[in-house]
C-alpha cells in the first residue's frame, strides 16, 4: 500500500524550463526549451494550485478525497499517479526521494 506521511522526503519541483500561468480555472504550462505546452483543468488544475500554494501532500490528498468522493487512500494513490505523470511529461522533477520512492513532506513548487 502506498502512503504519504510526514516522514517521507521526496519533493517535486516545477522543472526550470516550465513557465506557467493560472487563468479562469485552468493552468497553462509551456516548456520554453521544447516549445511543448499543456493545459491542466479540473482536478489537475486544483492539485497544481494546492501544491503551488504550499499545501502538504497529505492535505492535498484529503482535498482530493473530498473532491472526487473517494476514500483518502485512493485519493493519495491518484495524487501519486498524477505527480508521476507530470514527472514523465517533464513538467515537474524530483528533488529528493525516500526509500520507497513516494512523495512525502513537500511544500510548494
């Protein structure tokens, strides 16, 4: 089972070549090196906003649970999957990792 606790140490940061702006409930991201762009809407935009405001992963997981009306454990798994997907796209990068390779005590992007 995957968990997010205060003792874990992985952090995600916005990749330096990503420029982003929030506009009318969506987030526009542009990779200035590659010219690639993405639009985050709905749940993804909300998660991005929570993280850039400095909310910890546990709190974001609780928000996701309420937003999606799913158990908190499932919401945390969804958050991990979302962060990993952003990492795979090159939007965020890992700045620290625990033994299990899970997100932990992050503050902001």
